C-alpha cells in the first residue's frame, strides 16, 4: 500500500514525462496514457472533450488531458480572478484569461515543475499578461484566502489522495459567494478487479476515482451550497480494446450492470457568510 507522498511522487514523475509528449500521445486518457488507445483501425479519445471551438483556445497548451470543459460552465465574468487547479500546459487557464480580460487575472497551479515551465513558456510566447503559473500542491494552495471569484479544474482531483483537503483549500481560496466548476472522474457502482485493471490501463484517472455520492458528499462537508451536476457523461471503453483483456462473458456482464465510469462537471458555491463554528487555525474546517 503506497503512502500519499509516494502517490504524489508517482504523479509528479508521470506528468513530467507527459509534459514532453504530444497531444496525440496523451489524448487516449485524461492522465496521458503512454500507450496509444487503439482498437482495430480506430484511435479512441476516451476522456477528453473538444476545446477547439472555445474562444481563447491555443493548440500548444492542449495536451489532451481533460475529461470535461469546466471553463464552459464556470460562469466566469470580465474582471474575475480565476484559479485553475492542475493547470498543466495552460489549456483551461488560457480560455479563462480570454473571458476575464485585462482587468481580470488567472492563476494556474500545478504540482509538476515541468508542466509549470511549459505553461509559462506558452504564456510568454503568446504574450499573455493576465495569467501566471505557480508550482504547488493543490492540497496546500499557494494563494491567499478569499482571493478567487471562480475556481476551475479538469480531471485532476481524482489524482489527489486527500480530496477532503483539496475541497477545504478550494473553500479557503474562494471569496465569499465565489464558486467553482470542476470536471472529474467518478464511479457509479462497484467495479470488478478485472474491469478496474483495464480501466486504469486506458483511463488512468480511474485509479483515484471514488464513488459519485462520496465525491458530492465531500463537497457538501466542505461547506459548499448549490451543488449541481452541470454535465455528466459515461466513459465507454471500446469493445475492440476490452476483448484483448476480458472474456465476452465479463464484458457482457459489466454492460448489463449498473456500474459506470462517469465524467462529471460539478458546480458549487461558497456561502456569502460562513456561520459555522470555526476550529483551530489550519484545521481546514473553516
């Protein structure tokens, strides 16, 4: 059993490699599976969504790592301060900066130095002045409290061991009445070990995914209100891939069950005033 710190180190090492790969190499999985997701004559894009129609999109910043379009649902306004958790090469941050304009600001936070460097190079090349990238752990955000109007994240939180701490940090960083829109991978029902092994191979983010109701419960426990699923999409692993690893009976059994791997985009708001009884400073409860 790996410790949280060991898991974090694995993520850091993997994403350092991903930072050097092309979008084509990464897009088979929200976690950038190094093996191409190919079945028969088709290449499958299992997780990621099409960003190309969104204003502010930049191809150099798109590594094909997402599982949703949180910026599309985030209700970002001109002049807002936005934080992007797990900002990668800058894809979501660059779309957000287009919306906030010259009077707003976007801060991207990423755990992997190589990703931060790549994002900074992209921003410098594009001469973007209202976006910055910071290296840091989203369980301990390198930002002051009550500073963000909006927080976004795309297929990142499932990689983090302590999701309670992340949502506590999201709550701390948001201004009163601020909100988030986060895309992530969750599970519905229990996956058999054989299914989970294949899912993790081709959709690596599944390895850290938890049950949907547990995920939403953590958000509620953190103090957020107005919790809303803005988009939900089942992740389908193609039959051409599955048949290489599972029997036809195993595939048929799963397809006939209520078990699912799901991409969700969830919205929630920090209350305008926090009337909870606060704990000791640094405890994360307030």
